[in-house]
C-alpha cells in the first residue's frame, strides 16, 4: 500500500478510499471530544446522582485533563515502534475501557481514577490520527486532511456536548457514557476497516522520540500553542457568565450563542486547513493577530448582544486555526520524533486551557469584571504571536 514518502512517513493508500478513512479518524476525535466536553454539561446530573456538590464533582474533569497531559507523551513513546493503525486501535480500546469503568462505579474516587485512565489516550490519538490522515494525501492537501481529522472535536462542541447536556435531563448520566462506550467500539471497527495497515516503525525508538524535547523548533512551536491558545480558553471559561450577567441574555439565548461559538470553531478549522496548504506561517500569524482583535472586541463590546453575536463566531473561528497550524508545523520540524511531537500538541493545548482559565479567574476575582478576560486573553494571544515570530527567526538561523 505504500507509494511515496511524505514528511510523516510512507504515503498510504486506504483500502476503501481516502474520504471514508478520514471520516473514521474524525469520528474518533468527535467521540473523544464528546467524552471530554460532555462531562462538563452533565455535571449537575452527575453531582446529583452521587449526592455531592458540583465543586466536588468537577474533580472528574480535572482528573481527565491530567490524564491527557500525562498520557500524551507516555502513550506516544510506548507505541513509537508499533504500526500507527495498531496504536490507534489500542488507544480507542483504552478509551472504551475507561468509559465503561466510569459507569460501573458509584463513588467519586474510583470514577476519578477511571476518568484519568480515559484521558490517557486523548492526546496520542489526536496526534497519531492527524499524522495518519496527513500520510494518506499529497503534501499540498495535508492541511485540509489534518483539519478534517481534528474537526471532530469542534463538531462535538456543537452536537455531542449539547446533546449530552439535553439527554442528562431525561436519562441517567450512566446511559450517556454507556452510549459513548458503544460509539467508541464503532470507532475501533471503523479504524480497523478503513485505515490502511502500515509497517512497524523499526527505525523509531524511545530515544529518537525523546529527541523532541531537545529540538528548539518543536519546543517553540509547542510554547506558541500553550500560550497563544490560552486566550480563547480565558474567554470561553467565562462566556456563559458574561453573556448572562453582562450581556443580560436569557438562558436559551446563552445556549444559542454557545452553539454559534461551536459553529465558529468548525468554520475556522475548515478555513484554516485550506489556508495552511497555501502558507503555514502567514496562516499562523493571521490567526494570532485576529485572535487579539476579537478578544479586545469581547472586552469592549460584551454589553452589546448584537456585537457579541459576531464576536462569538469570529473569536473561536480565528483562534482555532492555530490547532491544525501547529500540528502541521510540528510535522515539518519534529524529524524522527513525529509521534511524540504530534501528541504533545494536545498536551500544549490542555496547558493553554489551564493557563487561560486561571488567568481569567484571577482577573475576575480581583474585581476587574468578566469583560477583563478579553484583554487578558488578548495578552496571551499577543504573547503567542511574539513567540512564533521568534520561532521563525530561529528557523531562519538554524534550519530544522
């Protein structure tokens, strides 16, 4: 099935066509994304079922996020020499096991452990799925392939997570995560059937993968994502509160604006994929500059419902471009550490999540108002832009 060599390895021909193979990988990112964001939406029902406070229940979200950060490098290194198709099947299987375990327990601590286990394959699956998608198309279409694979998590914010929240009002939370486990098994079958078999990567080992940590081009790219993406999370963490308390929208209108936010993520991801194929660096710079502009708009225009309708679409649309852009750049600079670097991209974005939410909380707690998360987020995006400009200068002086 191998045809030509690409930056991500041998070019592979899917047995049933590229489109179904990309769709199978995308279904995996959708399912994992729904599992991550769905818990946030069903947290009230979950806490009620366990008879604990929402604050106590939120520990399962932190446990999952910790699993993502810890699991990405461990899973990538552990599977470095295995065929990528095999690793994808193992990661999805672990995801299913974690979700099944989640619904079998009835007390918080073991559920936290199972959520941690469920988070372990998250980053590695996203990174390896992106590499696999890119390896099935010519280089000129690489950006679009990456964005299609990663679009599943954006779609999960529009469909999967809101649907989970809705269903939690009518069925036990265990039913939702049981259904998610079944969907995970469908993903396993999809990868097994549609993704082409590839050879073991005998030239890759733990040492070659760990070289990513000594590569300044990889580290600077990861730092760009960890800082530059934090601004969006600073705003998103307080979006619901801001729309309700400052914009004075009704609860159903807040939900509508959240759906518009998700649509912006889907649109920005698709647009970014096409732009990356034209010019990766210009696309990244555009994303970060536009992010600064729309975050400042959030700060200044939060009281206006009309203005926020525009901001809630274009702010995530602009920022989310950074996700496939950083994934593509890591493919260019990672050398023999492709799997680890690609997986660490999602650890970087989870660090951005924690950083952005913490900065936003600090600004609000110090009495600066919810709108202040806009200018706080703009500072993070601007910092990400400066880091990326340094990255490009380093690349000019020392070719990756």
